[in-house]
């Protein structure tokens, strides 16, 4: 291994260490790593400055920013809050119905909202439940974190890691739906069932629900109607964008402009609420992985996977799924997606769609294994703390580890049969 390769590899590992241990915020860790990558890369003549700037994928950033704007406008219109309140009303206080509904709604909202936004919305609903119904909020908060993490798996905009994989692989919104949704729908049911069995002793109480109108949460009916229309258009265009010969980033940014123009909201307030932490983390990590790729390390990793699999798509898919899944339990799934995408691109001669699907499952499903696996877990535990309830690392890891293991095992079986890998 050359000195320049070793140096940039150490920068990459240092960035992961800083991010995983919370020594620095994610965005700062990535920007420190990016600065060091550019400095050493230029010093060792691994790449030129112009080449370094090309490492940042503006299509992914455009898709991310556009999606954030559209969903922030929809959030302000009250669409998702209304949905959460109807869930409580429909269940009539029966936890045997309320709990599964909260789980499914959590996953469904996460298909379109960022994980942190979806969790905060469900947390607000869970807080309402615990105060109105005097139920223990612990099963709802922890289950919501697990289901929100699962929910974004099957759509192009369901998670940032999906956006990275989708733009790099060329898979369209409908490709994600066709290849991944059948598995995710089954995982919703299986995970909800496991969570219900795990918390069944805490879900036996039933109390009557006070009368309230969910529509009272909608303060501006005009904004609600406009945001609903934009959201429908947004999803509709994603379904057909490949037929329009435009990329998903064009749909996201176009709908974002339309949302800002139609909503009448102050754009500066919308911009303030975007997840800039993720945007800067993503931009910085693009530079780190781009520099590492130029050293040949990722090409060597792809060759190692190819050799371990013996040229078998079956073994390569299983390795990709479990390596990315296990890594995502400790490191940001965005970082794992960015690291593995050039590796998958180099695995010529294998079933590429199956490999991309395995990477999507792995980077998403490992994110709710422990309290430190992802931001949704941290948000859920912080919300419980505000309610005066503390959940230990071990207690969360028991249910998180159980559900993650179930999800990865079932995904393995699904990928084998969905892509007919037994023969290759």
C-alpha cells in the first residue's frame, strides 16, 4: 500500500470515528475529512483541484434539497399531522388496533418524509396518546423509531442513502417500487407483529377517547389544499420521470420551486428548516470517497468481494447486504452508501440490480439496531426522556437487534428468490 493510499484511508477512517463517536457533529466531521482529503490528495498528486470538485454529485444534492423543500411545505400544510390524529380517532383507544396503526403510519410517512421529520411527527402523536389516554409511551416511541427507519426502504426519496444509490445506479422511482416494495410490505407486517408480541403486556389497557376533530389542527385550509396538490404532483411525476427523459433531481427541484411559489410561505423560513446538517455531511463525504476511490482502495475492495463470491451473484448479494447492514448499525448509512456505490459499480458480470437492491436493504435496515445506530433512535429516546422515561442501551438493543436481524434475514431470502440467484 502506497503512502498516499494509506494517508487517505486513514482520513476516511478518522472521519467515520469522529462521526460514530459524536466527537464532532456529522457535518463538521465530514468537512474536516473533506479538507484533509483535498489537502493530502493535492499534495500527493492523486487528483487535481478540478477533479476534486467533480467528486461532488450535484444531482444527488439537487434531489435531496428539492425533496426537503416540497416536504417542508407539505408538513406546514398539516397533511401528516392530520393523518396521525385520524389514526388515534379510528382506533377508539384500543391499543390492539392503535399500536399496529401507529407502526404502519410511521412506516408509510417515512416513505416520503425524512426519517427525522417523520419521527418528530409520530412522536407528537405518541405524546398526545400518552397524555390523553394515560398509556405508557415507551412501546410507541421505540416502535415508531424502528418503523420509521424501515419505512423509507422502498422509495427513491425514502432516505438519503436511497437517493445516493438511486442516482448512482440509474434506478428510477418505479424501479425502487418494483424491486423493493413487495419485500418492504411484508417486513412492515412481520416487524409490527414482532413489536406487538414484544410489548404485548403493555398494550392490554383500553380507555375511551375524548371527542375531538382532527381537522382542528389545520389552521390554513388554503395552504393545506395547495400543499396536498403539490405533494400529489410530486409523487406522480416521480412515477413517470423516466418516461419524461429527466432525472429525479429535476422533478424534485421543479416541484420545490412550484411549492415555494404557490404556498405563499416565507422562503427564508422554509430554508431555515431544511436539514443542512445532512446536506453538508453528504457534500463533504462525496469528496472523501472520491479521493479514496482515486487511490484504488475501493477497486481492491470490489475485487475482494468478487473473489470471495467466486463470481457468484448469490454470494456477492449476501455479502453486500450483510456487510452494509452490519456497518450501518454503527456508522451513518449515508457514509456506507457512498462507500459501497463505487464498489458495486465495479462488480462487472454480476447481477447489478440485485446488488443495488441488497445495498438499499443493508444501508436502511441496520439503522435502528442500537440507540446510536441512527438519528431516529436518538430522537425517540430523547423524546421519552422529556416524558421522564429512560430506556437503557441494552433494553433498546434487545428489540432493535431482534427486528434488524429479522429484517436482514427475510431480505436475504427475498433477494434470492426475487432475482433467481440460486443458479448463480
